[in-house]
């Protein structure tokens, strides 16, 4: 997967930023499914590590409560907004006090919450996933990134990555993410836009 523009510009922005939550510089990466968010997050984590040490990455797939994002919330806009508030409580608020944050990890095979992951307040922490660059989270971010790709390529990547087990869910998921991104105007508010190919 190729990435454009050069992610070093984003790393430079983060490196020059003051901490945005306690001692944490928060970097939010958002975009539709299959766009390449995880790849961009991994590249940025590697680029920033020589300056800041290990850069934790929190993935949306860990914190969605299954395909509904937040259980018992059928409206996608309210569901993604509720997820952001959960993340503020689980992670951002403890970091603001210099404490470890922690979040439950969704077990997709068992369809329930599994282990709990502790995320210490590192100098840089990346949130990546659909909805993780929304208004309630980007308000405290030192930079936000929108990652996108051609829709056909995105669909192919999801199929190659996740196989037939997710095919039955993807039409509904795309409808939900589109509704959220349209309401939140996530792409329009991003500091950087990357198109992967």
C-alpha cells in the first residue's frame, strides 16, 4: 500500500506540538473501512518512536461493541458519539490526571467484551478507527488525519483482510460509517488528508 502525502509531515506536526491531554500528545486517525488507517498509524508510530519512545495505538476494532459500535444504539450518529464519550472516560480523563487509562477489548469471536487493556499516558498516543477522529476526541488532539482510498479498493482490502466472515455485515457497517462521517464532517475537519493506493 502506498501512502501520500509523506507521513513525515504529520510526524513533524506531532513532534512540534505541546501535549494536549496531561502529558499526552493525542493523534487521531479516521476514515472509512479499508482506507488504510492501521497502516498509516503503524507508520507514524515507527516514525515517532525515536523521539518519544513506544507509541501506543488504540484501534477502533478493540473498542467497538460489535457491529453496533455501542450496543442497543441503532442510530449510528448517536452510537459513534457515545463511543467517543466512552473513550474520554476510559482513556482521556485518566491521562489528563497523569494516570493509566484502560479499556475493555471486544472479542469478535465470542461477541462480548474480553480482556482489559491498560494504556499508559505516553508522550504520544494514536487513536485509529472509524469514529476515532470525531468532534469529541479531536477537540483534544494535537493533529487529526483523514485516510481514504477508492471505494472499490477499500472493499477489496476488507474482503482480503477479513474474508467471508464479515461480508454479511459490511453493507450495514458502510451505511453506519457514512452516516457518522457525514454528520460529524470528520474529513472536512482533519488537519491532514491521505489517499492510499
